[in-house]
């Protein structure tokens, strides 16, 4: 693939635009709320685009397209996107109002109001470990794969270059810089993805030929005994756990919803993101399936499906545009992870240790911790490379170590007033060894079933502990006085439309 002067100009211009806009947007961060929550001034379209840009990275284009390439998965991997859309409805209607009313900075902070500091600390530590050691590392590695495959950039160089650029503007501008970079990069990502899908569909001979050659990869509902995505786990089991956690309890995602200008703007932003999730499989999974149909003999590893498709399809002059989109996809996720990790470390740990420091001091701590997390993530990419079952599976599997326990702590905390802090701690701690044992001893069972089992066990343990040591104090949540808690007038209608669209998609690709 030729990298023309036009391609180089396009790429450099895009990166300069992202950095310039982000630095300008974050130039006046004077308070902790400015730096970590963008002054709580985000509007719905910024929230929606940022949600998608933060979620969809090169890890999706490499990992999810790779799953689409594989005959045993194919279009079924789209369930992660479509169940996510339904989960976002739950977030908009039930979780977001609770969080915004309390005025929290972080999701672990909410656990301290419900229980005490110990569940907060455990959740915060778990998130930091998973962000730096798993998710950031995976995103960086996926970005480096794409850059190496398409442009022959050495893997290690690609990892550190991506980390340095994203770390720079995130460190300086905080969440406002992150959101504005996400808006730009998310737009490039969506436009570039649509263009690639059209080019790929044209190359394979159109829709009818695509369906004819799909070799059974367009089915979304897999047998109950499928080792990874059985329909039981998708519709009534474990898939709901990672989605509820990811979209409703995951600081990396929820931080921009916590920064909403009002409840109405937050709800509309969440549902806008849900609407975009419905179309993502057509942008990501379809190309992976087409890559098999066109270039199976050139693809030794499923994670190379999307990069190989680009390498063969893109004309000279368009390379720089797609390079920028892929680069931006990686940065948009990485910057959100870095900002969220810095927020959790600063607010949940450092501020708890030194509660009387100035806002300027906490911003400084947030900036220093951002750089530390960049370095840790870059060094951790070597562990991702040793996992041989695909990047998307890697990131999904390892998050199971903490997701069921955290969801259980929130669920039972909302549902039962007698749930005690000892119960929450017990549930979150037992999740880790139990999940690892299930992975090791029962590898033939879908990891989503492992998550469901862990959730049930955590609930049982928490109920048992709470019966022995019930919560006796009155639970009082803070109230963010003056915050506009009027819900969106369109939230219910929009939610119903998303639900019906999801049903229609499953009916079409059953």
C-alpha cells in the first residue's frame, strides 16, 4: 500500500486538529469539577458521540471484526452491540437519575454513600487494575496491530506513539478535552467505517452476493450449547451483566453522563448513544465477514481481518483518511480510559487521604496520574500479545473478574435496605477467585455463563452476610442542590423505538 503525500497531509492535519481543539477546549480548567467533569456542562449530542467514540476503538475494528471473520461466531458478536442498546435504556431510565441527583464524581463514590469507604476502595482498585492492565493495554495493542499491518509501523513504536499523543491532551485538558476529541474522532470513525463497509460490499458483489457467500456467518442466535455466545446467555443470562456494568457502572463510560448539563440532556445523550450502537455491527462486523469471503488465504489470524481488508481495498489518497479514523478510534477510547483512571485515583483515593487540598492541587495529581497510567498501559501490552483467542474475547473474559460482584453490590444495595457493607465487600471479593476457578476448571462453558454463576453466588453470599450482620443505619444520599432533574419529555418514546428496532434486527438476522 502506497502512502502518498496527500495521505500524509490528511493524517497529520487530523491529528493536529484533534490536539489543537482538545487543548483549546481544556485551557481554562480551574476547578476539580472543570477538569474531571467538564464543569457539568455537556449537552446530549456531545454525550452520545463521546459514549460511542469512547466505546468503539481499534480494538472493536480489529477484535470484533475478527470475531465476525470466525465461522463459529460471525454476526452473533453483534449481540454485544444490540444488548448494549437495550442496557442503555435501563441506564437512562433508572441509574442515571440516581447518580445525577447525588452529584457524585465517580461511581465508586456512590458505594460509599450506600455502604461505607471499603466497598468504594475495592471497586476503585478493581477498576484501576482493569483499566491499566487490561483495557488500555488491549486498545493500545489493537491500534498498534492496525498501524503495523497497514503501514508497517513497528508494534512497539506504535504503542508508545499512540499512548504519548492521547496522554498529552488528556493530561492537559481533562474531560472537556477528552469529549471534544471524542466528537471529532467519533465522527471520523463513523464516516470512515461507513465508507469502508460500502467499499467492501461493492468488492464482494453487493448485498445479495454477500448473503450468498456468508457461509452461515449472518446468524445472530447461536445454539444453547455454543461455547462462547449461547442464546441463553445472550437473552436471559450473563450478557446482561457486562452490559449493565459497562454502560451504567463503569467510570470510563459514565463519566461523561455524570457531566451532563441536566438530567434531560444526560438521558437524551445516553439514548442517542444507544441508537448509534444499533448500526455499529454493520460498520464493524460486516467487513470482518467480507474479509473472509475475499481474503481468507491472506489472513493467518482473525484479528488481521479488518486491517487486511483495508490494505486491499483502499485507494491511494484515502489511506490517510482511514489511517486518521483508526488512529482516532484508538485515541478516543484511550483518552477516556486515562481520564477516568486519573479521576478515580484522585477522587476516590488521593482526596480521601488528603481531603483539604485545593482544586489546583487535585488537578495536578490528576495530570501526574494520567502519565503514570499511560506508562503502565504501554508496558502491559506484552501480556495482551500472549493471549491467543482474539482481542475482543480477551477484554471481555478478564472483565468478568470484577463485573458480577460489582453489579451484585449495586443491585442488592438498591433492592434491599438491610444489605450491609460487609455483604458488599464479601460479594465483590469472592467474585475474583470464583470466576478464575470457573475459567480454569470449566473452560468448555461459555464465560458469560461463568459471569451469571458468579452473580448468583455473590447475591447468595451477600444475602447470607446481611442476615448475620444487617445494615442498621439510615441510608442518606447527598442531593445536588440546584441541578436540573427534570427528565426528558422524549425519553419513553425514544426508548420504545430503540427496543422495537433491536427486536427487528434480531428478527432479520436470526
